[in-house]
């Protein structure tokens, strides 16, 4: 089993997508994205991506397919398959146990609609082994400024997300909300590898630069 978080370095894209952009939906040249994805598959094996829509659908993957599933979480119990979750500010959450792994896209909507809980439920149906969580780079609480309405909506279900920007405006700390959810779901092994995507220029950040690429969280058995 292995886990890896990519950054924006080591690929072929240029301009705002420079250089290891893995997103094929952000305006980058398709043939260049294919080159970048080949960098990943050459290093980490056959890689399954997903069409992420800020929902809570979980797709169980039995083989890597060109028919990209529309989902916000991928689960597999089969070795030889690498799962990818793409992000540019949202949280890439990796879940792993002895017999299955998952890659989960946790943004504001994903947190509220409980995509993490649905994923863990499916993993526990596959195997009753203990699940560990690894959290990769994402926007930090003070950088994620939101309107008062969005703040109120999220805080109603996830009070631990309450944060403020340096200018004392409403902000959301999605990481704290996710960790609270994981603990409530009985996940006690949490490896927090996060770095703020906005503050680190070697990472893609949509909030910092709207024309940008996507990095990925990868996991395999």
C-alpha cells in the first residue's frame, strides 16, 4: 500500500498550468495533460481518475477504465489500481485499511453532504479492518474567506469549521471539520500532511489563481 501527493512540479504544462497539471477539465491542452498523466502512471501504475462534481457518490473500482466515473470518492480492494483525487484547494483525503483504499474529494459541499461517511461505510462493507486517514494539501482556514450565508450554512452542521481571515471576515476551516467527522466515525489514526495551497506556490490553488491546474492525492494497495 502506498500514498503520494503530487505538486505542480515535474510536468509538461505551461502558463498557469505549469507544470504537472493532471486536470483535463481546466482548459489545458489535452495532449499535454495526457503527457502529465503518463508521468503518474509510469511511476505509480494504472491510475483511475474521476469526474468530481462536489457530490457524495462513491464509485467502487474493479479495473481502471477510460469511462471516467462521475463521483467524489473512489474505493478499491484490488491491488494494481491507483486511485486519484484531484484538487486545487479542496481536501484530498486518503483512507486506507489492510484490504481496501479510498481517495476522497472533500470540499465545502462534500463536507456538508457527508461524502467521507459514505466512503467509510462502503469500505467497512468490504473489510472490517481498521481504517487510517491521510490528509493532503488544501486551503487553510484563514485563507478560505466566504460569505456570511455560506459560513452560517456550514457552521450549522460543522461548528469546528469556524474561522476568520486576517481581515477578520468569515472563513471556513474545512480541515478541522473533516478531522472532527473522522473522529466521530471512529477513525483515530489521522496523518495530517496538509500544507495551505494558497500560501505554497509549488501547489495549484484556484483561490490564488483561477486559471490553474490540479494536483492529486494518490493511493494504491
